[in-house]
C-alpha cells in the first residue's frame, strides 16, 4: 500500500501473483468490489510486452484501499 501522505488523497495497492494474461478489466473488477478505483497500472516486460504479474491499483479513498488490501490478502 502506498499513499500520498497527509489527509485524504488517493492510495495505491500493490497487487501481485497475477498471470501474465490477466486483463486490466479483471483486476479493476476484483478491486472495485472494495471501492472506487481511480487508476490501474500494469508492469510489463520491455522485451515482449507481457505482464510481469503485478499491478498498482489506485483508489479514490484510503479506506477502500485498506478494504481491498484486507480482502485480497490471503
């Protein structure tokens, strides 16, 4: 979990152990169960464009990010 610090602001959750073929829509759908998703960034291999298996999901509200972290962990 990463944040912008201070009050409010968006907070990002690191989502890992994804298959390389996982789509942004699948990750966003899974995370949206916990709150409003503001953005999503996959990390890709430069050599072939395939996902490295992790993404950073940014939530509008930090409480939603915490709920996602708890809900997806384990």
